[in-house]
C-alpha cells in the first residue's frame, strides 16, 4: 500500500487500516454495525471494567442530526455520506467502587482500535475525529459527569476519492508513520 512501508513484519490488517473519508452514503445493516461493537467489546481493560461507551446514529434516523450538528464544518463536508456517526465515551471511575480509573482512556482506545480493525476487515471506512464541539456533545447527548467525551467517528461503505470535495481528494491516501526509533525509549525517558 502506498506510504505504508514497514521495517518489521506485522499483520496486513494493521498495516492496511487507514482513515479514509470517501463514503458512498449507502446504509449498513445492523449486523455489520453490531459486529464492530462486538469487536470493541472484547478489548482488554483494567480490572475488566470495560469503561467504553458508544453513542451512535444511523443516517436517515432522528438521532443523526444531533450528532452530525456537533461536527465542525470541515468534518461535515465528508461525513454527510457516512452510514453511521458515533461518539466515544470513557467512564473515568470504576463502576464497582467509583474510584478513579487511570487507564480509562487507554482501555477505551483499545476498544476503538478493535472497532476500527473490524471495520477494516469488512472493507468499511472507519474514521475517528476530534473536530467537533465536546461541550455541546456532553450537554446535548446528556453525558454524565463520570464519563469523558473522547472522540467521534464515522462509518460507511467506501467510495472513489472523486466523491469528496476537491481539496480532500488530494489527502485521500494512507499516511506514513514515524520510524520506531522516534517513539520507543529503552530504560528511561530521553529526548
């Protein structure tokens, strides 16, 4: 895959997953969607607390506009063709004792990655976003204080890049990654 050169062997599903934006606007079945959530369900978590929550809306349902309207204009320009929009939440405290869960973000990130990889394995576009109004999401979606609003995502069937606005067509390609030497540190932190 263009821009995806690896230095060490990894599973092709991981190497070939990327955050495309071009989607057809076709709906996906509940079976397809719930398989993504099933994959998220099996992510590892501290004390098996499973702190993740996903609020979702399918296109052409009453739930769609409240989620779509949280997005910045740039993200609306391409998510308008998504089949599903979602908001990713993480419970900041353990349900069992209400004590802080330091790894709530890490655990929820693992669930998100499972969801994303499952989507890639099914030839679906799965794209995460931070470009939305977090405060409005909390208020309008009635998110309790013990949950952190982490991100939004879009899911859909892939379309040719020409279906995107012109300025996005140039960006519709897998991105490269840093070399391992840029993010691993043996022993203790060094710049």
